C-alpha cells in the first residue's frame, strides 16, 4: 500500500510542477522540473523493486532453506 501512496504522490506533485513550469514561462524557460522528476523517479523505482521484486527473491531463499532443514531432519 505504501508503494501506491508513493507513486500517487510522485505523479500528482510532478504534474503540478510541470504545470507551474508551463504557466510561468513554458518552453522559453529551462525545464527545471526534470530534476525532481528523474531523481524522485529513481526513488520510486527503488521502492517498487524493494516491494515487488525482492519478495520473490526472499521467498526463493526461504524455500531453499526450508528444504535444506527438512532434508537434514529426515536423515
């Protein structure tokens, strides 16, 4: 749930920043909104990886350890 809140904040705030940039000079001004867009985006990607990708990795390690202990117990 935390990831989706983070993603929603990211999208909402960055849309607001782009609109501020557009209405305060637009294409004639340096697109400064790119910096929070990129760096906060990297944070959101890291959050996604930690929530959704790491789980599969941890599940595999846990399953491997469980099988190893079960095998030792059966000896």
